[in-house]
């Protein structure tokens, strides 16, 4: 009889999945609080449970407290973009309404969310889906509409349907004064055209996980003064040069009196569970967490999560300094928290949403 593996690490090794202790990540030198401006928490937890069936975290709340509490993750913007709508959104959102629940259930994490329908699912968008999204827009923890947009790379929904659904969602979001989370991939001309036709110039916009041509991104930045470029771990991938290119365009010349951080209209995000930052392995290769018998990491992590933001920030700092500019990580990226909480999603300093960003559907406020 073959000897059965007697540790979780050995079982995972045979399945080419690193031990889950590596997901806890080594300590990072940054002391800046983390705001993940775009994550899919339900999907991240579901993916975690599929990869680690005997994992230590049984609920999403346990996962958040275990992974984020010691990693300075202060807030997340959770993204619901499926059709039909997952009713789980309300359980998450309701559990974050009062401070006591956020402390006991979420470990003090500030939980916010946005909702829309992804272009992949545009073919499934109908009146019933729209009604459920409008219901969610009235929730106190809802801070925007999205992700929505156009994806011509996969074309999982017909392009004409994608455009119709994108425009329909934009009109509702603009009417309600909701900030926008936009997904656009290989659809530059149509995305730009539809946004400029429907969205007021001063409307707050988050172009999520930007990977398209820098010229396209620059045109959007020039036209919409409250538009921000979302930067995920994909910026670290050698196959992606576009994200770094748009970042470098925001850096002032050496003769300018502006500081780099004041010009970086970016938001750091994970898009978890996707796109683990490639540079994180420089830290993980020597990381020996408790419970793995002194073993080092073999293979790649199966998912990303919000505590990985500092590695993306480090890479962006590297891109800035390549241009001969110095930037302090805390000063340069501490503003991301302020931008997401105040400028983009309209959250006031006491962590309560502005009244005009959370107008109820009956028009009473």
C-alpha cells in the first residue's frame, strides 16, 4: 500500500498547488493602509475553497480576517457583475452596515461594493436584472455602477448587444449620480464614443484594469477630468507594456514643479482572484511560513487577494523612478485611499457615503 500524505502541504504539492500558508504573504515594508479599489470577493473565496478544500477558512468573513487583518488592508470595493444577479451581495452588504458588524464580522475592514453587468454577460441583461441592480444602488454600502463596458477580445456577447447594454447601464448610472467602473478591452473607439455621448465630462469614472493603447487612455484622461486609470498586477507582466506606458505619460517632466504623485490619476486594484503580481515571487521565494516544514514555494499561487496591492505599488514606483522622478511610497500612493473614498466614490471622512451618491430609488433623498 502506498504511503498516504500526512500533511496538507504534501497533498497540495502532489496537486501542484502551493500550501495555503503561502497565501498569507510575507510582511511588506510599506506602512500605507491598503484600499483595493476593485476585487471580486465572493469569487476569490469560492476559488480559494476550490483549491484548498481542507483550507483553514470556512467563511468569507474568516478569510478576510485571516488574510487581511495583519496586512493593513483597510477597505475594499467589491464588484458584483454577473447576470443573473447573485443575491449573496445583500448578505455581504447588510453585514457591513453598522460599525459593530464591520468590527466583529469583517475584522474592521470597510466593505463597499459596486454592481453592474459585465460585457461577457450582456446577452443575459434584461428588465429583471436591471431591477435588481437598481435595488442594490439604494444600499448604503453601494458606491457605484459596474463593472460594465465592452470586451471585443472574447466577444462572449454579440457586440451590438454589448453596446446597447453598456449604454443602458450608463444612462441609469448618470441619472443616479453613481460613479462608473468600466471594463474595456480591444474596443477603444466604441468605448470612447459611447462614454462621450452619454457621460458628463465631470462624472467620476474608474477605467478598471487598463491594458489598452496609451493613446486611448490619454484621450479619456484629457476629456474626463475625474477619470482614473485602474492598475492591477497585470502591470508587472512582461507581456503587457500598455499599462506602464500610460503611467509614464502621467509623470511630469523634470522641469515641472509638479510632484509625480499629484499627476498620477491611478487607482490600485487586484481584480482578485486574478492576476497575481509577478514581482511578488521575489518576496515569496525566500518566504518560509509556519506549517510548511521549512519548505519554500514551489510553483505559482492559484489566486490573488487584496493584501497583494503593495507589490503592484512597488512596481509603479519603479516605473516612475525610471523617468528620473523620486516618489515616496507613502506619499505617492497614500492618495489612492483619499481618491477612492472622497473624489471617486464620494465617501466622506467619517466613512459614510455622501447623501447625493446614495439617493434612494423613491427620490426622497
